[in-house]
C-alpha cells in the first residue's frame, strides 16, 4: 500500500473513531440524565429509591456505564481492521442505550405504582377511620338510648303517683295548676318562619307545674338514683335551692317528670298554658313590659344576671297562673322539633321523629323577643346548657 493511501486510511478511520466516540459520549450522557431524572421523579413523589422493588434497586446498583462500555483504545497496528470493530462497538452502544431506556421506563412505572399504592393506602386508612367513627357513634347512640330507656323505666317503677289535683305533688312539693280544655291559635304569622302557619289547636284539660322545677326538687330525684346530677350542680351562680335546675338533658327531664308521676308538657300544651285562648304574645298580654321576666340584662333590666328564684315575678303569671313561662330558663317540652301543619289539630304531640327537641319560653340569656309565648328553640335531646330547665305536666286523671 502506498504511503499516502495508508495515511488516508488512517485519517478515515480516525474520523470514524472520533464520530463513534462522540456518539458514545452523547449516549452515556443521556443515559445518566435519565437515571438522575428517574431518581428525582421518585423523590418528588416522596419515595426513596430504596423503597422501590429489590429488582429495580439491583438494576440501579449494577448499572455502571463504564463497565458496559468496552474501553476504546486505539492501537496503530490495528488500523487495518479497526473500522469494523468500531462499528461493532457503536451497535453495542445503541443496544445499551435501548436497554437503559427500558430500565428508565420500568423505574418510572415502579415509582408511579408505588405512589398509587401509597395513595390507595391513605384512602383505605381514611375510609376505615370514617367507618370506625360511624360505627362508634352508632354504638354510642344505641348505648345512650338503652341507658335513657332504662332510666325512664326506673323512674316509672319508682314513680310517686299519688298526685292530688289541688295538693302539692308528693314527690317534690310542686304545686300544679289546672289548664281547662279549650282552643287557641298556635304560632304567629308576624315573627319567625318556624312559628308559621298559625294553626288552631284544641286541647283537653291538663295539669301543669306552676313553676320551673327547682334545684332542691331535682336533687330529690338524684338522691333517689333516678336522675343524673345537673351538669352545673356545683356552679354557685345557678345551684341555689329555689333557682330552677339547669344543665339537664331532655332525657333527664323526662326521667324526672316520670318519677314525680307526670310527664313533659307537649309543645301545644306549653304554649296554651302560657298564652291562653286569646293567644297572647306574652303571658301577661300583647305588649312587652320591662321587669316582668328574667331575660338578658341589656334588654330586660330585671336585676338577675343568671337564673332568678322561680316565681319571683308574680306579675308574669299566665292566664292560669303559671309563672316564668316567659324567661328565667328555657323549658324542654315533649315534642320533636318540626314544621307546623296548617289544619286544625286536637291534642297534637308533634312529629313522630326528629333530631331536636323543642324548648320554650326564653331564658336569662335571651332577648325580650325570645320570651314570646310562640317563640321556638331546639336542641339535641342529649345536650344541656346553663339556661335550660323544664317543668312537668299531668294528664287529667
Ligand atoms: Ca336577667
Ligand atoms: Ca321559663
């Protein structure tokens, strides 16, 4: 071979080798870049690469590009047949490139799968917590209903039923007042939505407590182990003997009234005992009069910051003589809270079921407007507050 030809061939091969080397570097750089990206993707999904499957991890550990690449070394004596070898290497680089791309895709898929599994696990845990909460609440309600039912059964068994119509009640000394049978217009068209529609209600005669049940009276039921103690039994603001009991649930009120041989008044009975056949706005008339009822001091200026002794305002007596139907403490009544019907009713007992029980009459914390005879409040029956009490009723014997 002529010297010039040899030199030319060397130059050609060097050109090829240079191209192959550049390509190799590009492939290598791209492969490393993809590997880095796969790691970053995993980290973005809050996953450590060590949490990826052992197979993928071993791949990553074993992938060392310098091991896979044959070392390119140029020997002058190999010039004659270097060209095909370099081409073979080039094919091998491409193959390695493809296999690394496959590995990258596999790692990305694993990352996505791992993230999806973590999301599914979180959702499952959240769902399980919700189910547990629902089951726990349902269990609590069943227990509560059972316990309340037991208390009322106990109250019935221990009830002191020898109630004389015009004598203080034997169990607690309460004076009861006769409310004669009659009709009145229940509700109001002029105030809150839930007082509408006004509906005509006819009632049989019944007895109702002259005052709210006091602390000392309620204590008798607690001592008889029928009633739960008031939540505020140790609160000196409201636990005076002649102050009305507060901090009692609807179930406590039912247990007490059962124990004394009576029951809670229905919502209609309560309103009728308060406003009478003339359907007065307040127990004493249609106009607000300051100083006749214990309500919020800013509005009412009656001199009592919390509960007043029951019956301390004789002028607030209703048409039958019931006291504190306006103010002092809200009073639980028997009915579930619900909409009024529009048609005439006789001895209504309210909706068959509901969420809240009705409270009536306003309290020491209410505005004057809330002490109106037709104003309605409501609370879940198992709850209590320091301005919620009750009085009892009795079906005519
Ligand atoms: Ca007051
Ligand atoms: Ca009251």
